[in-house]
């Protein structure tokens, strides 16, 4: 099971963590894993490309199954808006996958006080 946890503070996404493995099919044919990986890596890359924001990334590169992305402090309003759109898009895209494949992925959003 993939667990996707998003932290939300003051109406802003601050970070997300992915952990686990979908195991919805054999290695190399796991569609849930492939979709989640493509969306997540695309979002991380597009934060740099489109928002000009360099997120802090922590991942398990040897075994996979873990990625944490944290946004830095962003003072530029346009950069912040773009970063928020990208993270909201990721949240909703993963939630859509959860609707169809809930036995392989769980998506949550935690409001941080």
C-alpha cells in the first residue's frame, strides 16, 4: 500500500510524504506505482521548472518506497501560487487514483495548526 500524506498549514501545502509500495502488479507492470511515481516526480521537477522553487527532497534511492518533499519558505507571491497549484494538482490526482484503486493507495491531508 502506498501512503500519501500531505501537510496543509494556513491554506497552503507545506510538504508531502509518500511511503510504501502499491504491489498492484508484478515489478515493471505495477500501474498504480507507475502512475504515482510519474505524478510525484513530475511535480517535484515542475516545482523547479515552473515555480523556480527548489524543494527539499528526501528519498530512499536504493529500495524506493519513500519520498518526502518539503517546500522552502517562498516570499515571491507568483512562485508561491504556482507551487500551491502544482501541489494541489498532485493531491487531487493521487486522490483520483485512490478512488479507483483504494486497495493500493491511501491519500490524506493533515491540517497543521
